[in-house]
């Protein structure tokens, strides 16, 4: 039996929680979310759902902070940047009680007590991850909506993490994730821009339209990348 312990990513999570608290390292919150998502996939491979809701809670709680940090790394109009910075500070205030909570402390303890995963027993679970990706890809093809694309992106991420937990190749998925990630970043950027405008913020003339054109181009690239790499998911 080849054992696959969750220890490496549990340590990763523990190491980055202090960085997420201080906010000094922009990777802190991001790596907390990455670790949380990878650990959720480990649980699914092991056939365990007991702690999944708690990990989902942690990942979700860090979401707005991560999105705003990504947004603020871009070149932005000054007024919009100041608005986004204020939202980031408010989001960080909401995140801190989560990071200091008894619920998180209990989650870390419970994860540390789980036995290693049996890799051979988990292999059949890969088919479920693949089938989910294929269903979501079919829905995206039919609807061509951002929600369908985002669901496919999440499915691809889970499939990649499952493959990597079991020591399998995931190169084709990485190319797809990069392309789909660009769409996701532009989509949430537009959402924040629209919220800023709804609250009375003023943007330079044509700025919103330029971002919409970038999103359209990124969507076209995502479709092309999918056609190029989708066949490699089962190879």
C-alpha cells in the first residue's frame, strides 16, 4: 500500500496562517486558500466529507481578500485604487476573527489526526473528477456563460489536485487553468468596477469598455485553449 499523508499541505496551511493574519506577505492569504482546496480534494479521494464544510468555510472567508489583493496588483485609476484599498482593509477586518477562531483551531487539530490515504484505493476516485469536468465542459459548450466556465474551472482545479496527490501528470490542466484564470481575474475586476461606478465612482472615459474588450479576448483564448488541450485530460 502506498500511503499519501495530508501532512505536507497541512504544514503548508499552518505556515501561511500567520502570514495571512499580518497581511505583510501577499501570498499568505492565497496560500491558505490553495492549501484549503488541496486538503478538500484529499478528503474526497479518501471518501471523507466530515471536515469538508470547515475547509470550504475557511477558503470562502479568505476569498474577497485574495481577489482584492490580485486587483490591486494591476494598474488601476487612482480613485478606483483607493476605493479597492478601502474595501481590502474592511475585508481583512472580517477575515481576522476567522483566523483566530476556535473553529479553525479545531479544524487543524482534526486534520492532524487523520490517517494517510491509501493511493491504490483512491485511484478509482479519479474517474469521478474526470466525469465532473466533462459534464461541466458540456454545460459550458451549451450555455457559453461565465458561471458555466467558472464551474468548469473549479472542476479542473480539483482534477489537477487529485492527480497531483496521487503522483500523476497534470500538465494539460495547468495550461487550461492559466487561460481560464485570466478570464476569472477580468470578470471579477469588471464586477468591482461596476460596483464602484454604482456607488458614484468615476472612471476614465472608455476604461470600462477596454476591460470588457479584454474579457472578450480572454474568453476567445479560453475556448481555443480548451479545444487544444481537452483531449489530453484522459491521456
